[in-house]
């Protein structure tokens, strides 16, 4: 996380490189960014490798901090504890198009030749403050491109699904971080778009005097190669939403706050619950860092109607608070 000497009030320093979700072996991330006129939107995908399918799902858990959102696939995920597809993130009004495009992409795969039921998982945030969301500019080819281009090396900030997002009064978007726990890795990807007051190590970072709408959501995706079962992954996912509060989230009525956690280990027996504490701590820390990462990497962005979301680095630099 961004560092600052509290006693000397020294300028903020760049956050340490704390890894990314793709540090978990077999996890890749893809983006398609759509910028055209008043549109600032896109698609981000989290693609486990081998790609999960109904015949070869991954264990997965969900925590709903506040259910004011359109999470396609949620009820079957809760019921079965399975991730049957890659995860797609996009804007609110393109959620269902993205689910259809993800379904098409899956059905074309050889391992899905006989599939007659599928649970696509698509999550969203509302980017309508910066983007003309009613244009519904995301098309199936954008979803397919983000799935096909997924890689272990990927950008953060105002990219993909994060292009038109804002958080804590600053430009938000996509962020990531990871932690090692023994022989395992916990990686987090955040799509940030929520209100509150940015707080770093008990220091409040005042946002520019910009009027922004309330709520709007946050999606936290946790990947690990630890062999947790679906119930345990739900407990891990809960910590990712808890982490929002450590950096200043105010958990408004209109904020759809979701934690999704999956394990890339399909076969090993889960550990006893008493061994989960280090993973909870790792998830809290990596999730907070991923949220800050989304702000740190996002530049000042001007969107529709002249709405401006200021980049955190730009604001700190203008205030003489960036070393």
C-alpha cells in the first residue's frame, strides 16, 4: 500500500510492488477497452487455465456484502459451489450481453461439445457517471477478445471494465495484488467503483471537490492455489469485501459489493478450518492493496458531459504530497 511517514508528514511514496492475481499459477487476465465519443467502458476477464467447464469446474465461493447488483450466475454458484466458466466483468447495462457472449465462447470449445446447461459468471459496476452507459457499447466481439487475449501480464487502472469507473472520489478501475502463504498464493483483482473517503494507514486523503453519484459497486475476485472447498472459499471471499472498509468504503445502499473466490486446485482435500487464519490475513491485505492499485494506476479521465475523475497520482503531485 502507499506509504507515508506519519510523524514527519513526509510525501507519499509509490506503493510497493505487491504482485498480481496471475501470481497464482494458471490464472490469466484479459481486457478490452472501449472509448468512443462519450463512451468510456470495456470488459475484463479472469481466465483460469485449464478453462473451467461444467464437466471440469473449479471450487468457488461467493460473499454478498450488499446485493444491489446484477451478478449473473450467483444462485447456482451458491448452490453448487462451482465456477463453470471464466469470470467476466463489465458495465451494468451490458451484463446480460456479456453473459450471452461468454456462453457462445464456451459452447464453441471442444470440451463443451455436449453441454446443454452452463452457468456463465458475469459481474458488473455502473460506469454511467463517466460513460454513456445507455449506448451499451460492449459487443460480443469485445467479450471474446478479452477472453482470447488473457495473459499473466496485464494492465491496471482505467482499462477494460475499469475504464469508466471511479472510487473513493478518485479515478478507479482495475487493481491487483497478491500474497504468499507458505507454499500457496492468494491473488486478488479488484474492480472499484464505490464511495467513501480514501484512508491510507489512518491518513485521510481528501478527494477533489467533485460531485459524484452515491454507491455504484465493487467486485473483488480472489484466486488461490490452496485447496479450499466452496464453503471455505466463501469465507475467504468475505474478507475481500471486509478490506473495502480498511481503505475508506462507506458501503452505501446502492453499492453492489461482491467477493468471489476460487481455487485452482480441483482435487486435493481441503485443510481444516483452523488453518485458514493466515489466508484470511493475506486476503485482507492483498484486497486492500488491490483497491489502492486501481486508484494508483488510473490517470485523470474526462468522460461524458465533461465529468472528470481525478487520478490519485495527479492529485497527490499537485498537492506536493508525492515523493
